[in-house]
C-alpha cells in the first residue's frame, strides 16, 4: 500500500486553530456540548478542544461510536450506534466532531437522532469533506479540508485499523 501525503501536519495545525477561532466566536456565551465520533475523530477532537480551551470556550465532550463501514472502503449504507451517548443531549448546544464526511449517511442519521433526543442545536465540524460521493445533503458548519475522491488515512483516520498514528493525512494508492 502506497501512502502519499495529502495534507501536512503543519497545514492541519493551522486549520485547527482557524476552526477553533470560528467556533469559539459562534458559541460566544454558550456552552459547547461536543460529541466526538470514534474512532477516527479522536485526535482531531483533542487538538480542536485544546485550541478551544485556549480561547476560553466552555467545552464538555463525550464520545459516540457509529458504524457504517463494515471493514471495507465502501459504505455499507446502514448506520448503527455501537457506543451510545453517556449523557443526554436535551437542551444542549451540540457540536458534532467527525473526521470525514463521505456519502453523508452517517452524519445525516446522527444529526436527526440528536434532534430526536432533544438537542437545542446541532452543528457539525468535520476535518475533511469528500463531496464526490455524497448521497444525501448534510449541512456542514465547519469544514477543515475539502478533499478529492481518494481513500485517506492518518491523523486518527484508518484503513482497517491501520495508519491512524500518521501525523499527517495521506491518500492510499
Ligand atoms: P459516510 O457515512 O459515507 O459519510 O461515512 C463516514 C465514515 O466513513 C467516516 O466517519 C469514516 O469512518 C469512513 N470513511 C469515509 N471515507 C473514508 C476515507 O477516505 N478514509 C477512512 N475512512 C473513511
Ligand atoms: Mg468517522
């Protein structure tokens, strides 16, 4: 498997700082209830929350695990909650933190679920957006990078549980 650098660590760091600025401005005087989608968004979320804290934003985070890709590079189309929310979202200003949006099925499902659970607002922050294969429209509030139709790994994102530890984002050939 060949790995080619798509986004450098330096560019990721810069982008995370920009996103944090935007988010902290938008959530001024509001408590952010962050929901990080495991596993892929873990590293991104930690870095983003560090920057948000540095800007004095009020952030509480919880994790959720959703499954769509059943160990392959093609979306299975069906979304399951593998690890559910440990706290209710009723009345909360939710910020969903995700690594990548591809078909959109995962985030479409999850946003709908959060509103059904009583969230006051739901905004979505993705590190990468792969619009080429979108099947359903999802409003993205914060986007790090728009990427071409390639399978990517690194900075938390995996291919069959491999390459998450890469400090940059690469595409697989
Ligand atoms: P969606 O439901 O098709 O938008 O899929 C979103 C999920 O698919 C992401 O959270 C990833 O887990 C996975 N995914 C989609 N594209 C890639 C990729 O290029 N590399 C790694 N995982 C991907
Ligand atoms: Mg993901």
